[in-house]
């Protein structure tokens, strides 16, 4: 197994708590898990959902930022 950081050889280094195989690089002493044995982490968010969270409300509704800001200002002015 090659180290993902320095691309040197690494050795098996026990198991992670999730049960996936751990490795330790002989050159840089970093530890890492093998991607193919890594258990899917239920806490991770799907990339599509993460992109949706990062979007502004204007982008979610399909409006430009200026139009959305104007609509929001008009709505707030109407409340007063």
C-alpha cells in the first residue's frame, strides 16, 4: 500500500475502531485507512446536499441576489 501523502511504502498498522485496516507510512510515519475497507460513515453528508446547504436562499429559489434582496426589503418595509 502506498502512502497517500508521500507515495512511499507503508505497513499494516492495526485496525480503526470502525474495523477498517489502518496503515502507517515507513517514511513520514503518518497513519491512514484503506479507502476500499473504510466503512461508510453515516454522519457524512451527501455532496449534493452539502452544495444545497451552501447555496444562498436566492440561488435556491432561482432568483438573482439583487432581485431576492429587493423582494426581502420590500417585504420588510410592508411589515412596518
